[in-house]
C-alpha cells in the first residue's frame, strides 16, 4: 500500500511539472491577416424617414440662427 501511494504521488508530481512546457502568452501573429474591413451598404431611407430628418435639420437651423 505504501509503494502504491509513493508511485501515485510520484506520477502526479511528474504529470504536474511535465505539463509546464514553454508557454506562449499570445499566439503567433498572422502575416496574411487582412486589415481592411468592408462595411455593408446602408439601406435606403424611405420618404417618411427623409421627411423626419429634414424636419429635424430645419428645427436645428432655426435654433442656431436665432
């Protein structure tokens, strides 16, 4: 029973320190990684939405002119 405890203890000790190899904190940088992103095309505004935006612009222009 004693040898089994020592064998298991030694085995766990070896497994504990065998897993600590050279660890990189960050993965290697990819050279061919694209840095340009393509945004999707915005959807077209409806006439009602255009009228709302124009009304807000007109209200703003009136507020700053006075």
